[in-house]
């Protein structure tokens, strides 16, 4: 009786065809590829922005209470970020 069955798997007495899993795995691979490419693009974009971005803020420095404050422009650099410490 076993020799008369076609190619397939028997699970709990029920024949299961093997071809159905292949089509869904290729769609999983395509989705996986899209997510990997998206992650790569976003990572490169973030790295480029971190490298070229400069934040400048004008900080008032008080030398003496009798004198007006000196406005000094200060530029933040990427190595000042706490994530890289």
C-alpha cells in the first residue's frame, strides 16, 4: 500500500503535497531581500548624515556682570554624541 502512494509526505495519516512550501518560501526570500536592502540604504543614509551634519548654536558667555554677554558660536561634532562614548 505504501508503494502505491505518489511522492508526498504522510502526516497523521493525511497526504501532504510538497510543492506548496516552495512558492511561499520564494515570497519570503523576496520580502527578506527587500528588508535587507532597505536596512542597508537607511544605515548608509544615517552614516552620511552623521558625518556631514553640523549643529551650530550661539552661546552667550558672561565675562563680567557689568559687561554685556559675548555671543560665541559653538559647533557640535559627531564625536560629542553620547552613543559613541
